[in-house]
């Protein structure tokens, strides 16, 4: 087992080298003036004329060769200096550490509903194949597939924060306001008496005994979590249903039934566990996807996570940030896949890791 | 069968829920209709005397019945805190590094200048950290026999920085020395270097000194290789330009520079006074001539006060959250002009328009930035006040490149006057430029793309700037005249063979797109052989093309650095100005522009700038399209708002939140604005 893990982790630097070199090579397609757009953000900043632009190009080393630029980045990255993020206005590492907890919190709250509803309704639909409950989940699934997250997000935001907050007394300190915390709560969280143990606001609020902040943070999570959950579990529900249907047709399920095992136990112990394998595989991708940031959901709800930052960085050609996030996602992808592979062995005893 | 019934029932339920959620807010009832608080006064100063079709359009009149607004009923959300939902992207908190309006807005509230503009006035100065505004009359401005000028600022005593340190004359000198010696690339230092030392960069000054010492040519000298003695001598020249004399500070200008007071009064960035002791403690330049080079042109991350502030202004920095982009300021209770009414200012970065709109609607934002394309969705929001018609010190224009780079240029077709392209010097023919001007339709542009919230520009100097000529001739749509000019252009060849060119514009720049579409349509109407294609470019590509000289025409805008006609004619018409350089305008106007900046007599200056405006028209150097009018959306409970177009952004110092807040009618009437509230 350990050898297997070590072997998998050995691939990490090779993959990292590959993806970063590809990115650097792609950047060479842009000339230094195009890349300068990161530092000169709009026409109103063209004040110093070409002379100033040339100074900036020289200052930021944009005319250096691919090898020099890549070498400089690798050298710094080894020392955990991923450079300066123009989009975050701080170092890439600080930018990451500032935003990752928000993304992690969102992921932790979203992953449960996504997988729980997908598995529960998928099993339910398969067991009641072609009956009304199956048809209902089909409708819900199609809606989930069809609704772009920006539409669902905006509808939820307008419905709850826009309409209900004007007509109903506040719930959770408001009707699911955008952002991560309300203004009053931010002041407390930013104060000296509040200890940020984990930087997950809900957890820290509980650890500090601040229930009002906990409810406020929870209220701010409801709509983004609902959006992410609904958009994602539609797909997982379909996969779970198909997998369950296939499993229910297996001989060992028939055998269990013929042996007189109670139907509830047949489903729970014999069918559902085996049907979970594809979900486990895909949940790895789900975790990577959520932890890498969810651009649209974060943007609509003003949620300060990695997704909106990554999108902004890519649009503005903020190479340092893109490379830093790429490194993170690559590591995450490899580690999560490794964990998924290890989980196979736990779920399915036939799988042997060698 | 029963399953299908269930499906139908559930689908209907889902539909009803969906419709309920999506149901738009009830239309405002009569009392909530937009209600003009006051009829706009006559358009302000310098209104053209003869109303011609091209004269500034009167500000749109609200059409709703005049009824009093519903009185506000409480409670006010966050009564001591002003929350601004903005698109701001603050670049730095170091005022001497900053050169953007978002950073300037913060510096404006944390730091003070020596002098400031008097409320919304764009002409009158008031003392700030100085006790008097220098003038020839009060003897604080003196002209020497050699033509140099000394400007003396007596300083206020007893003022404290936020950390408790006393404000001194040394802090003023240090601040100006620092901004000059720091000279970060792409930064604002040239604005101070130019009038005080007659150079655009500190490196240029060092090279000049090194050249004098070594006998080499200045442009052959590598700044990074100049001697230590030269570096010290450079710094000493900077120190000589701004000197402490007792409790006063003197600025020594080698020659007259009329806009100098405007540069010192510009309420952000380069003229901000910082605390020398504090800055040195943070690791910034210590004021020594032996160490300045180590602090020259720093990377942002190496600037010790990049994210720290300590000024004498009405607000202190509380927190700059890099994760959210939000910034919060708290009141300076010891402010020498008296503490602000609001305890806290929070500027939230909210990129999504819908979210900003909902925050404004729900009272979670007191002020919100609303882009012009979205205003229809915000107008009518209950509890909101709109102030519109604010003249901005900005000008949009379409420039003609008179010497286009032909190599690898995809925008000029064949590069020949053969109907399939244009030659690189196509726009050097005045009849081509006049033809383009005569074929342009300002009215359509301002109506369709700018929603009537702009005035037609009359030349390179906008209204509101001294020496703007409200009677300067302007072009107007006249296809007959255009035809005449095109028939004369290039000896008649243009009309005979036609031309083809591509006009690139910045993606999402709706106004530029519409302007080029108007030209395209009218040119086609004139002659089917006239082809103008449009293409949108990402900013990175447009930046690159503007540098390599391949743009045949360039839709641009200028936002002034300081409030003077020179800051308009120089970038647009001087051979070394940003736009004139990239459009290869030549040196025709340089002498006159140089004469204007060295002339102290206002009457003579007026003659010069009137002449330059006339020449810009006669030579048709560009299509001067429009000068925008701004909008301000706020909660009705925000009291005390007014705006000065010279400020980098809003001024939070006079604001408060109260249920009986009223618009500042003196300001509204003075500037001819329109107020609507719902």
C-alpha cells in the first residue's frame, strides 16, 4: 500500500513540470506589450507613453526568454514564493491562504447535500423504477441539468434576498444576503477578541461561542450551497440510479432475495454499497472541482473564494496567480485521486492496490 | 396512470413556485414614481451662447408628476457606517505610488494636501495643511529676475498624524522629495518632476548630471551605471526644489508653470503629505541622499507602505481585505477640521451588477456604482436618490493615425489606395480627416450609446476647464460637405477608387462601437466603395496595437491629471503627448503649447488655448465625440452629498445618514443637476 502511494506521489513533480511548461510556452504567443496589460489595466493608464511602457516591461522582466522566466519561477516556487498576484494585490500564497478557507467552507457545506441527495434519490428512483418517484426525480434531474448556475443563482438571490427580505421579517439575520458575513459580523470577526482558529467562519464562530455569527455565516452559505447542490446532484443522481439499477439486476442480489433476505437489507447491504463505486470515482472530481473554486456561484453571491480569483487572474493574464492556482489544483487532483483509489479497496474487497 | 397524474400535478406546482419567485417587484405606486425634487437650473458656466444643434444638450427632464417623495421611515441600516458597493480595484495604499482613481479615493480620505478645491468649485482654492493659498497678491509667489519662481506655503501648526506624530514642514518636503525620487515606472512622479525640475523622470535628471560630470551624451548614459556622486547630486537638486524655511515650505520652479497650484491641490496621490518618521520606521526611504536609489522604482510588493497608511486626513485605515477586495476606514476623531459625521466607511468590491443592485434596494449599500447600461434597472428603486448630470473632466475622441505602421498591419488592407485598403499616410490628407468629421453623427451617438448623458465635445479642451472656448467651431453631420472633401482628397483618387480599413475598439466599449458603426453607415451612404470594418479587441491586444502604431484610427478617452488646459492640449496635440505620439501628429502645435504653459498672464494664455482649439478644428486632428455626464445613486438617507469633478471619486467627509436627509440643493442648482428620488 505504502509503495503504491509513494509511486503515485512520484508522478506529482513530473505532472507539475509538464503543466507549467505548457502554460509558459503558451504565454510566449503573447508579446510583452500584451502581457503588460496586467499592469496597465485600461487606456486611461497609458499616460507615460511608450517610454513608460518599456520601463514597465523591463521592470517586470517580460522580455526575458521562456527559460529565464520559467527558471525564475521554479527557483522562487521551491521556496514557496509563488510571486505577486496583481489581481489579489498580495503575494499569491497570501491570496491563496486568504481565499481558500472560504472555498473550503463552501465545499464542506455543499458536498454533503450533493452526495446525500444524489445517493438517496438515486437509490429511491432505481428501487421504484418507472414509478412516480422515478419520474419525479427525472424531472428534477432534467431541470438541474438544464439550469445554468448563473440563472439559478440569480433567481435564488432575487427571490430570497431581493423579494422576501422586503416583505418578511429577517431570517438568519437577513434573507440570505450575498457575501460571506454581514457587516456587523465582519467587524466582530475582524476584531481582536475573535480568534480565527480554522478560518472557517462557521467553525470559528462556534469555537468562540458566537452563535449570532454562526447563524449569520450559515445564512450566507444557504444560497450558494443550494445553487451548487442542485446544479451538481442532478448528474450524480442519474449515475447513482443507473448504477443501482444495474446492481439490482445482478445475480447475487437475486440470490439474496431468494434466500429470503428482507428487501430493505438487500438494498442497503448488497446493492447500494456496490452501486456506490462510480459515485466514489466521480466524487473525487467533484471535490477537486469545488475546491478549485466555483466561478459563477462565487461571483453572483459575492463569495470571496478561489473561483472568482482564478477567473479574474486568467482574464487579466495574471501569470503568477494562474501558475500558483494551477500548482494547487494539480496537487489536489493527484492527492484526491489517490484517496479515491484507496477508497476503492475499502468499498470493494476485490480491488487490490499493487 | 396515477404516476402520470402525479407528474402533472408536481410540474404545475413547480411552475407556480417558479412564477412566484420570478415575479417582478410590483411597479411603484404613484407616490413612488420618480419625483423631481427640483427643476434643473440653467446649464452652468460657459454655456454656448447660441443654441446650435451641436450645443450641449439640456439635461433630461423627469417626466413624472411633481409630487413630494414619501417620507422615509426607519430604521436606517448601519446608521454610523457608510457602505459603498463598488467595482473598485484598489492598486496600492501608498499615495506616491498610486496613479488610479480607486487608490486615489482612499488616499483622498486618509491624507491631506497643502491646499484643496473649495467644495464643488473647480476654480477656487482653499488652504488645507497650508494656512494660505499662495498668490502674487499675498506675496507668497515671487518671480525672480532669471525667470524662476518661488512659491511659499506657510503651514498649519498643531496638526497630528493618525499615529499621534506632529505634522511638520519636514514632512511636506520629505513627501515631495519621495514622490520625485521614487519615480515608479508608469506612476505619477512626472507630474511633480516636470514643473520643479523640468524633466519627466528622475533618471533623466541623473543622466543630465552625469553627462555634465563626464562629458558624455545624456542619452548614451545607462542610469543604472551612474556614479554615487551623481546620485547624491541628483537628490540634492530634488532637495533644492522643495525646501524647508522655518515653518514654511518653498517650492522653486525653474520657470513659470501656471498649473502648479492645481497639481498641489489635486486631492489624491502625488501631493499627499505623509509622515516622514513613520514612513522611515516602516522601511521606506529615510530621507538621505545616500540611500534613495535603493527605493527608486520599487516593485509593489517591495514598497513598505503599500498596504499601510498614516495621514492627517478625516479617516484612518482600518482594514484592507485582500481576499474580498473590501476596504474599511474609521473616523479620525482628532481631525483638525473636525471629525467626520460617519464613524466608518466600507467600500465593498461587488463585481456582479445584480448583487450591487439588490444591496442598494435592500439598504445594505448606501451608495452603489451603476454602469450606464444598467441604469434602467435601478431607476425607480424605492428609497433611492439619483443625482445626474454631473459634468466629468473626461473627453472621448477618435484619433486619426497620420503615419500608420504598415508592416504586418491587418487593419489597412492592401496598404494602397486601390479600393482594397489605405496607404499608411492616408490620414495625412486634411480632406480625408474633414470628410470623416463631416460624416459623423454626434446626435445619434449620444442618444443611442450614451443615453443622452453626455455633451458633444467642442475640441481638445472640455467644458469646465479654464480657457475652454464655448464658441469654438465644431463639425456636424453634413454628408454634402463630406462628399466635397472626399472628392478633393488624394487628388480625387479616394472618391474614385474608394478605401477599406478596419477600426478596432475595446471589447465591451459600446460607445466606441456605436461611433464606428455610425461612421461605417454614413461612409457607405456617401460612396459604396468606402468600407470601414469594425473589430473588437481585448485590452491586451489593443494595448499592443496602440504601441506598435498599426491602429489606423483609435477611439480613446482622456481623464485629466490636473485641472488645467495644458493637461488637455499636451496629450492630444503635442508631439510628445501620449496620443499625439502614437497618432504621429507631428510638431505643428508644440511651440504654441510650450508658449501656453510658460505664460503667466491669463489673458495671453486664453488667446493661446483658443488658438489651439481653433487649430484642432481647422486641421480636423480628431473627431471629438463627447464629454460624459455622471450619475450618482445613493440611499435617500445619505445626507450632505456633493461632488467635484476634479476629485478622484466621492468625498465621504461631509456625509451622514439621517431620515430627514435632503439633497444639497445649492450644489444641485449651482451645477444644473437633476435629482430624482423614489
